[in-house]
């Protein structure tokens, strides 16, 4: 049996590929390809968790950032042998010897050397042949895209603090990444360039299918996933993280914030694209990794250069990369607060319905439509659900209050106008009046 392990890397369309595999799970299985993920299997998750080693993370150069991707404490409590057995059982139950099994998880790309060797040991115990697919993206674009993701997870660093961190540099040292996975054998590593001009038929999904060795014809297509936040949203959320989070912790508000931002992104072009770099800085980043990049090109692609050197898409100078004006801040905060209010109203209605259900059950007992034992079981479950709803509602209301305090008193006093004192006072007064109107509108709902 053959396995393909798609390890990312980060910010190279992995979510699009994974959704494609999920949506076509049954059709692919009939074609002799078993995606070890999706509706019938959690193998990609179980494989990842079966090799996590807490000690390795603490010694890894980018360990602080790793906490945003993995829960290191959880790694120490997992029954890893049991997880691998679940993975193995799922594959054996669903696949014949002729099947190609595809694992896909970008988390694999940041595994330590010890963890990669453990992956090899496990997979070779079940598969005769294992191939590794790795997509690489030019470092300037990679850094900009990954920065947006890290901010969504809770990072509060400025872009240049982030890009100059020694741990972050390990993320984009592709030679070290390739060397870690070379334990599978040089001939088993498939390097692909994340660039439309380099894709097979200029299409990511066609490129992945061609590299993995299956026919994409007739399968359900998917739209490109995970469009980045624009520059104003990224900066606004970064400032939120600096005020509301402990350093290097996941943002507990990210689900609501991401939903609000993603709703606006649907159907729009990439407005205010966050060019944090000018042409000179982008060129410097390419130079920083040139030796390692070109080594990969020579060793694995039989060419001299891994990436092109064109930086003309970057501005000659970056003046205000985040575009976060006061008016834009008010708009973002209003949308976030409206979303919190809608969530609170929804969960209030859930609580009301569950209270009504309990009352209806009580009425049925009075009229002898239900015996006491049935009633106790049903009411117990309703009370448990009711308590969960109350707890979640209290959390939402707390977040709502924090969000108001943050935007009104913290963020907007720091954006853009700090040095322009008189102009800032006028803007600030206007802002406070708008905030009061928004708050009163929400109270009336």
C-alpha cells in the first residue's frame, strides 16, 4: 500500500486542498485514493498527535510561536499508541492494498527532527511506499500571509518585530525543513512551488492531483480558502491582542472576529493589501534565504533558482501599511460589537426555549402523559443544556463588555493621530459621540 503525506508548508493553499479532498472523499475512494481525513476518518489528526513530543517543542527555536499552533500541555497527556492504532484501523478497514492513502496537514511541516523520524517509523510499519509532497512559497509573501494568521491566533508583535525574530526565521528556512524530511529519502520528496505560473495547468488543485498521481477530472471543485484579512483588519486585531491577551496565547474572541471579517471579504477584491515591505526590504529577505533556496533548486528540481527575483509588485516606499484610520476603526468595532450582540440575543433565545421545554415536561407529568422516571431523565438533560447556555451567555456578555472598553478607551487613542494633538482631540470627540450612538442602538435591540 502507498501513502502520500502532504506536509504543507504553511500558507500554501493547504485548506483548499484539504476541503477538496473532504468534498470528494467517496468519489476518490472509488478511484483508489483514500483521503485519510474528512467525514470517514481523523487519521491526519491522529497521526499528528501520535508523534507530538512536548520536550522537542520546548527546545525548538520557534517554540513560543508553536504555542499558537499546538497545545503543548495536551501533547503530554495523549495516549499516542492508541491514537496510532485508531489511525491504522481506519486505513485497514477502508483500503485495499492498491489504494493510495493521502495524509494532509500543514502542522507536519513544523515537526522536529525526532518527530519526523517517528512519522517515518509509523508509516513504514503499514505502507510499502511513502512520498512527501511539500509546497514552498517565496519568503516575502510567505511572511506577510503567515503574519496575518499569527495575529488571528493572538500575536501582538509588530510586523518587523515578528519578521526579525530568530524563531520566525526558522519557519522560512526551507533548507532545514527539507533536510528534516529527507529521512524518507531524497527520491521520495516532491517539491512544488506555490506560484500559479508554476502549477500544472496553472491551477493548485490540478497541480496537487498531478503530483499525487490521480485524475482530477469530474471531481467537485472548491473555491480558494482562507483569504487573508486586509491591512486595517490585521492591525486592528493586533492592537486588540496587545490589550486583551497574555503574550503568546490564542485569542478567545477569534471565532467571532474571524466570522465578521470573513463576511466582509466575500465577493470583494484584495483591498488595502498589507504590503508591510517595500521593494528593497523584500529583496533583502530573498537574499537572506537565497543560499538555502538555491540548494533546494539544485538538489530537488534540477535548476539553478528556486524562486524568481521580481519584487516589482511591492511599493518603493511604505508609508502607512495598515490603513487603519479612525473612521475605519469605528466601522470595524461597530461590526464586531453588533456580532457580539447578535450572539447574545441568540443564546438568550436558546435559554428561553429550554426553560419552556422544561415547563412543558412538567405539564405532561401533571396530566399523566409521562412517568416520573422519563421526566427525571429528560429534565436532567435539559438542565445540563441550560447550564451550558447560561455559562456561554455569561462569557459572551463579558467579552462584549471587554470589547467596548478596549475599542473606546485603548485602541482608538493609539492609532495614527497620536502626534497631531489638536486634530486628534477633534477626532476623538467625534469618535466618542459615534460610539455612544452605536452603544445606545445595541441597548435597544
